[in-house]
């Protein structure tokens, strides 16, 4: 994805940030499956170190994880989304950042959560995203990735009554698993569900992938050619 594409994503989310925070911020209250998945993630990484929610938007997922006791910070491309997140969650750290070029130290995180944050990236941009996530995770570090499944590319032209230009990508679950493995992850579990009611969320099928960065000995074994 080029700089113009990233600039469009940033400016569009800046434009809709307040409405997004008002409408999407409370969504977990009506999504028991998502709360269960996030709680499982939290239990798996609790006490192991810092967690980053990438593409955090208004910070409601980071808030949920923080309230479960995790040391978590949020990362987002949009300054206005970050302003909404900081306003709602002054006790949580939120940082501006680009998932295609993560300015985070190698092996610095116990976990990464990416809840629907790859929706604006085409498939060809995802290897860079997943390589970055793998790089910043500690050996044994856990990734929780949620996304819309399918092959659609949506160009709605507006969101919450405001004009936007960015695209929204649904991705085949098997293809995402392949790209994660290419980046060096091991897949632990893949779960899918249909949509909640229209008043709760957009009507798409969802996938949730638990994956981890292998320990060094496991990575070495994977890289060793067969005799």
C-alpha cells in the first residue's frame, strides 16, 4: 500500500472518529462471543508482559483488556481516533503508529490484538503487517486476529453520513492462515461465527485466529531442511 492509500485511511478515520467512538465504542456490551475470545486471550498472556492493541480506534478493546488486568497500550494511524481513545481512557497509553511499518522494538510484546484492523488492507499488504507483528512479539508471544471473511471489496463512499474514500476488504480465512504461517506464526485455533443482529453490527461472517511466535528452538527446527 502506498503513501496515498495510508493518507486516505488516516484522513477518513480522522473525519469519522467522533461518530465512530459514539456508535462503535459500546459494541462489546452486545457481543458476548467477542468478550469471551478477548477474555481467553487475556488469561493466556496475563503476567507475561505488555500487550498492544493494533488499530485500536477509540480504545474500547484496549479498555476491556485493561480492565481484565493486562498491561496494554493502543496503536492507531488516526490522530483523531487516538484523541477519542485518550478522552475516554485517560489511564491507558495510546500511540500513533503505522501497522505496515511498526516502530516498536523487536521481541518487546507478550501479545498483540488486532480486532478488525486489517479491514482496510488488501491481501498484498498483509505480509508486511504480519511480519511486523511477528517481529515485535516475544518468543511464545500470542496474536489474536479478528477479521471479516470473504472476498468482497467494499467502497461505500460514506460512513455515518460522512463522505469517505477508503476501501474495506474481507479476506478468506484460509488465505490469512497461510500468510500468518509465511510470516513465521504457528496457528493455534481458528474460530468463525455469523453476524449478530443488524442493529448490533455489520452483516458479515467473522473469523478469529489465535496464533503464536514459536520459541527459538521451534523456529530453528522449522528452518532446518529435511535430510
